[in-house]
């Protein structure tokens, strides 16, 4: 356990820094919001530390199958960081902020076509929303969507080119998939493939479904305006991160199913060869 503590401690600090990033870069708000951010940061950091310090399965999937979680963390961090830079640009017009906002604007306008996820998230805003705020939401959505697509592409390259996760040696299903019980019901390969298809389908649908659900729910409640920078940052980041994360999980589970199938084929071939020799 001792050799896992430094890595677990570093991961906990990184998670705390991720949650504190908007508060650190945006103009200071009230003290209550700072205390809430600090509480959630400490809680998430402690949870991450306990997960990675333990040798037993917990809540985090693919814990010992890098770089799966590293890609997801970097994707979420980049989304939060860059959208924060975009939101802070009016009060802090640095060259980096201008560049990031320009890139987000170009991507957002390019993707903003009828029935696209970016168009749907702007239509989620209530009628009468100022054009400048709609443009800000479009820019943030374009940047977040670009990062999610890039992270998904990086994972596919790691899987295809570097042979993830077989290059790491034996894959421990018990530790890396703690919510998946291989002893419950049906063939393991069939269940993994079914879960993989379900995750990929959800990953494809969520960018379209989330804005529609929020728009429908807002009909009976207070409309979602995303006027608060913190709300805008976390909502748009989650909107782009969750689908790409589900896509990655589905692709990973499909890959594990292929590995198990190949291992079974090799075992059957070895058994047949031993019978012939006997």
C-alpha cells in the first residue's frame, strides 16, 4: 500500500485543483460560494485518494488501466480551464483569453447548424436572452465539444496503435470494473458487448437529449439561463464530457470483450493441440 500513497495523494490534489480552477481564475465572488467549492474540493480529493490508495475495488473504473482515466481527467480539466478563460476574458483580456475565445467562436459557429448539439444548447436558453450571452454559450459549447472529440480520438489511437490494455499485461476485471459482476447472469462476453453498445448509444444521444430535457423541465420551473459563470462552466463541461466518457467506456468494454474472446480461442486451440499430442 505504501508505494501507492504518493500517486494517490497527487491524484487527490489534481482533483482538488480541477474543482478550484474556476474560483481561482474568475473574479472573486461571495464567501459562501468559495466555502462550497472548498468543501467539494476536499471531499473529491479525499475520495480520489482513498480510491487509489486501496488495492480493493471501489467506485473508480479502469483504475489500473492507464491512460483511460488520465485522458478523461485531462479532457475535463481542459474544458473547465478553457471555458473559465473564455468567461474571464471580458475582465482579463489577455492574449491567451483572446486566442481561446477566437478558437471557441470559430468552432461553435462551424458546428452551430440545425439539429446539432451546439444549436440545441443555445436553443435551451430562454427567449429574450441577450445575443452576447448566446454567443458566449455557443463559444463555450464549441470549445468543450472540440476537446471531447479530441480526447475520444486520442483514446482510440491509444487503443488501436498501442494495444490498450493488453500491453499492460493481465487485465484485472475485478479491480478495473468494480460495478461489473462477471458471475451474475449469462456469458461475460455477451454482457460486456451489450454494455458497450448501450454506453456508445448513450454517448451519441446525450448531447442531443440533455438540452431537450432541460428545456422541457424548465417549462414548469425557472428557466436555465446559464448567466452565472460557474454554472455555465460546469454545465457545458459536463454536457460535453459525459457523452465522450460514455463513448470511451463503451469502446473499452468492447475491447475487453474481444480480449476475453481471443483468450478463450487460444485456450481451446491449446486444448485441441494437447489432445492431438496425447
